[in-house]
């Protein structure tokens, strides 16, 4: 038995859940409404078929301390993920990343978050110059 979609019943508990494990399923996406689960501190969605994360995840789930998105089909991360200031564990291995060097992934959470913040800030800087 493997989930192919996010169970809507989980959203009814959104205000109470601090940990959510949806690993080892056949999920291809997370619904945008996951942003309503603002009390989440742990989110494990490794070993699925997820291709991308909703950008709102990095804006709404700022309490996350443990995020495991390893072994999915993701090629890019939303820049908003740089907003996860409380993150202590961020696991990315096993995805076909286009923009994140493998050595950075091996370096761990601090390096990944720094990379995302630098990328976000440089893009915002370029956008400011264009305006």
C-alpha cells in the first residue's frame, strides 16, 4: 500500500501536527495547501516521486527544523527555501539536481542553506538592477 496523493484528512489536523512522515510512497506532488500546516517542525517526504516543492513551503513552514526530501525526482529548489531559518537538518541526496552541486549536498545543511541564501540574494540583486 503506497499513497499516490496527499491525504486530505491530514489537512484537518494541520493546526496540531508537528511531524509528518510521508516517505516511501508514490507521491508525485505536495498540495499547495500544505502551507496551512504551520506548526510542522519535521517533514519527511523522502523516497517518493515528487518533482517540485511548492514555493510557499519556504514561506509558510518557517518552524521546520528537519526536512528530508531525499530520493525524489526534484531538479530545482524554490528560492523561498532560503527562508527556513530554523532548519537544522535538510536532506537532499538522491535527486537529479540541475542547480545544486553534489559536493554541496555532501557538505550538509549549513552549506545548502548558505548556497540558497546567496543564490536568492544575488537574483534579487540582479532584479533590482533591471528595474
